[in-house]
């Protein structure tokens, strides 16, 4: 899901497409919710990976929001 959101963001940025930015933000929100659930129920050895992915989701969400504003 995170990879799909990244691809949608890159496509939106290249084409200056508001629709793709919105699509990317929906995919990111879905990924964020799933990672939050995994953070709650995941095993301790998976916590660093989940935290890293949540950080990536948050950073990409900021880029998507900035892109929407710019377009």
C-alpha cells in the first residue's frame, strides 16, 4: 500500500494532477491506519520496522499535502 501511494505521488507530481494527489493521500491514510493497528498488536521485534514505516507514511503525507497546495 505504501509503495502504491509513493507511485501515485510521483505520478501526481510529474503530471501536476490533483486527482492523483488525492488518490495518494487516501492510500497513505489506509496504510497509516493499518500500521497503527500493527503497532498495537505487533510483536516487539517488529516494532522498529512499523515505526519506520509510520515515519515514512507521515513524511510522504506531508509531501502529498504540499503538492496539493502547490497545484
